[in-house]
C-alpha cells in the first residue's frame, strides 16, 4: 500500500535522496541535508507539542510500504508569518471616476499585504517523477486535509496554498521581469530561495513600498497575475475541488495565485467520517494495490476510499478499495497493517465519490 | 518695432484669434469669448490693484508691433498657481532600494502627485505668431514677464515656475500619456487637454493616481520623455535657462513635460539688472555712439504705475553710460529722459558676476533700485 505518513528522524537519508530528484527550478525542496534535518526535527517537535506557535509545522512523506521507497513529501505550516512576515500582493480594485468628465475607469492595484498572517499553509509538495503516473498526487495532497480533519484543534481558522505562477516557455516569469527584477536586483531563483529559507529581510529593504498599478505594467505581466504555472494546474484543480479559492492574493515574485479557505469548509473536513475497522476481505475483490492503479487509470467502477488512522505521531493515510458499509470500513489485513490499525480501531474515511472525480488526470 | 505691454479689453478680438490658433491649447486663454473677456478684465484689475502678496491676480501681456498696432503674441503670469485649488504636478522622487546582505543598491524613481507648486507664481500662456521671425522676439515676449516680476516682487512668490510642453510624436501622441493618463482617463490626450483647462481641476483628484508610480515599471517610451521638452518648446526651454530657470524634480502630470523653476533672486532679470537713467539721443546719433561704446541688446522695461512696458534696445555695455535711447524707443516705453528704467542684457555677459550686486537691493522695490543705480554710477 502507498501511504502518506508523518515523517520520522530515520527518514532523513531517503528525503535527501528524494530531494536530489527535483532538478533545477524547484527551490523550496533542495537536497540540503542540514535544512531537511531541521525540517524533520521541527515536525517532530510540533507533533510532541514542543514547538512554539511561530515554528509549528508538519512534514509528511509518501512511502510504498511494500518496498519502503520514499516517493514524495508534503507539509503544513500551522501559522505562517508569526516570525518573519508572510508577504503577498493583495490585488485590489481602484475606480477613478469623474462625473464632470464622464470618466469611469477601473484598475487593479497590487498592495503588499500581510493579510494571510496566522493562516495555516499547505506547502512543500513534491512527488517523485517515478510516481507521477500512479495517480498518487491526489493522495499526497489530500493527506494533509485528512490530518487537519483529524486534528482540527491543532490548526487555525483558515488555510492557504501558494501556487507557482506562470512562466514563459524560456523559463522566465513575465511578472518578475516587469516588477521584481527592478527592485530585488538578483535573479528570480536566488530571491525565491532566500525567501523560502526564511531569509526574508531583503524583502523589506527592496520591495516596492507603494502599491503598484497593475494596469500600467506591460500587458504580458498583467495577464499572468493570478495565473498558475502549467505544471501546477492539476494541483490547483485539486485544491479547488477541496474548496480552496483564489481570493485576490498573489505571490510577490511570480504573481502566482494564493488559494484560501476556512479549514471547516474543506470538503475532506466536512465529509470524512470516523468509524471502526473490520478486517477481512473487502467487498471488492481487488488486491490491496488497487488504490495506486499502477497500470493505467483506475477503473471508475472500482469504489475506493481515503482512509487514515487517528494517531498523531504515527499518522498514516492511503487509498483502500471499497466503501464503508453498515458503519464500518472493511480493510484487508495488509492495508490495515500498512495503516497501523487493528480490528475495531477507529479510522477516518472519505468516500471515493469525490476523491475520484477530483483526481488529477 | 515690437514691445510688450499689459493686455487690454480692446485687445479682445486679437486675443481670441490667438487663443484659437494656439496648439496645444493655452490653459490661461479660454476659447470662449466671454470667458476670455473675463480673463482680460481680471488682468486689467490685477495690474491696477495694490497687492501686498500674491493671490488671485492674473497678468496678461501682449506683444505689439508699434508700427502697425498689430498684436503678434501673448504671455501671462499666474500670481498663485491653483490659487484656491491645488495645482498638480508629478514630483520625481528617488528612493533607494538597497540590501547590505545582498550587496545591491539601486535608486528607483517614483512619480508622486504633488501640490508643492500650488500658490507659487507661474509663467503661462505663451503664444507667438508663427509668422514672426527671429528668436529675439520670443526672448522679449517670454522674458518681459520676469522683467515685470523683478520690478514687482511683492506681487509674486520668491520662487516661480513654468510648465513646458512635453514630447509628442508626429501624430501628436504623447508616449507618457499613453502609458499613464490614458489608463486613468480612457481618453485621448488632446481631448482631455481641451476639456481640462489646466492642472487645478477637481477631476484631477478624482481621476489621476493617488499612489506614486514607479518609473522603472513604465514602458521605456514613457520613461524616455520624462522631463524632456517638446521639439517646439526647445527655444522656450533655452530662454528659460537663460533667465535662470532650472529643471527641477517636477514634471507635468499629463505629458511629463519639464517643469522649470527659478528663484527670482537668482534670475537674470534680478541679478543682471542695471537700473539706468534715460538719456536723450538723436535717432541717428545713437547708432554711432553705440558702436563706439561696444553695445549689446538689452531688455529695457519701464515700470510706470499702471502701464508696464518692455522692449529691446541696443545699449552701451558700460554701466555709467546711462540709457541713451532714441525717441522712438522712449515712446515705446512711454518714458522720458531722466526716467529710470530696468535694463537687463538679453544674453548672459561673459563676466556676469559683477551684475549680482543689485539683486539684494532689488528686494525693496523701485526706490532701492534707484539707490542701486547710484551705487553703480559711482563705481
């Protein structure tokens, strides 16, 4: 079974190795052993309740329990911006009108904002290219919502997700060319790396202090405000299916959208249900790996559910075939073992109906 | 012979023609005949009024050909720009964006809507009939205003400014307007200029940007014309520089044309002033005398109460030569022998330093100026 589980200190080697698969471009997950060790340690402290609010954050890994192969990571920051400011542009509207002249114009204004301070953030999602065809991206992304649903009181009222903005075919951001490059005077990747690694003081020194009239920017820059990177479009679709929405906040570097919602409004939080486990052959005769559908797309006729245990430090979640019946979730012995649950233990179940339709294709 | 005098109501027809001929429109000269008439009346009242500090006054000058009585141009001074309303310009500020950690440092300019020039005296409404040849007349018509300012310091602020036309392409399109104004107004520049009638109207607050505009974020075509004078304004630009105006950190809000400012104390009309006493010379005799004395062209102004006059005349460079003027020039100036007139070299002299002594005395007005004359004579 492929599960997403809370990270352990012993995962460090595997995580560093995984980070080596990222290649250039992704600056938030680099094979920096020290940084990754700190990240794992921080997640552990958070689980144990020893992390201060400003540093609280969770880190998860995706593992194939059959092979112990670590194939993906994802994270949640509990409350962003409590130590270093969390910067975004708020895209606001200004209307200039004069009755005397019969003029009425509407423009967009980019305001540096800290509006999202104190929000939880889902972040750091990386799935090994080796697994991209396996339909497990949805599991990796949604695992965090299952965790939030299970440990709702560990999180604030609202949640956000920053998505990578649009880049041209030559790999450059039109928005960065039009705005950021003039102010930050370093290249995009350097700025992104510093920012992602908590070295944000240069932002306050260099960023535009006044609002920027978006309508005065070159057209190619205007057009990409709130636009998602081609590669990130499936992630956006998935987050939107979960209930997150673009609310006029964008990234200060590439103008990628920030999606937001109330955690209580997340579909996974609203629709997942806790029920006991029954071990035994599931209603469906599909073997335990059905959820991963290694060859080709999963058959639509096969019902499956997202199932997690209710443990904190040993949190685990994965897709299992079948649906709850009669108030219990039937799991095969292997799946139950992979999720660290036994007969009668509670599990959180999100039935497949919507998990299937919102799978990234 | 040409001379500059205050405009009169009887000039209405000629002024109306000039107002309509002027391209782009002159904000100080409305096309509407009644409005124009009111402007001229305001100017007549302003010249007559006892003024202790600048207010609503408006001073309109005309360039007249003495032989034909024809008017060939006009210029004006607004005593307090905007008066009761804000006068808008863009102030071009430099902001430093530096990070010690990243070893970067850059000066970034931003244009902020500013009211800083509100209430300052403004040279405006310059129009010269295109059929008039030669630069000297443009100098006369433009600089006569500063001759008036220099002689009537209380009527004006100690700093004056002038807004020159910005760059437009062959089609009359302003790259700056296209990049900025159009976004806010959604209209053509010419159209808005026609209806706007100046830089003090309420709609500017309603329509123009309330936040600064970062210059590097503007299209390059718009950045290039920032503070650059239109080809048609190059002569005006040079005349202003000669008078002592300097490009400041202000530009026009619509076409980014240069805003030139001058401290009246440091302007040529004050610094290089030589108040001289008129001496009678015969019409022919004058020329011979001039040649012998090494003559040069002067702006000569008579500030007789109620009827300011300014003309060009050849005068000997030597200050103790007084002002030998032929009767034709005396009558232009409405002056007689023994009158003191303000004389300023049309172009800067090589050793301009000596001319500064009068500047301070000038602050006290005409009597002080006379006193300065005597000092000059003694020296």
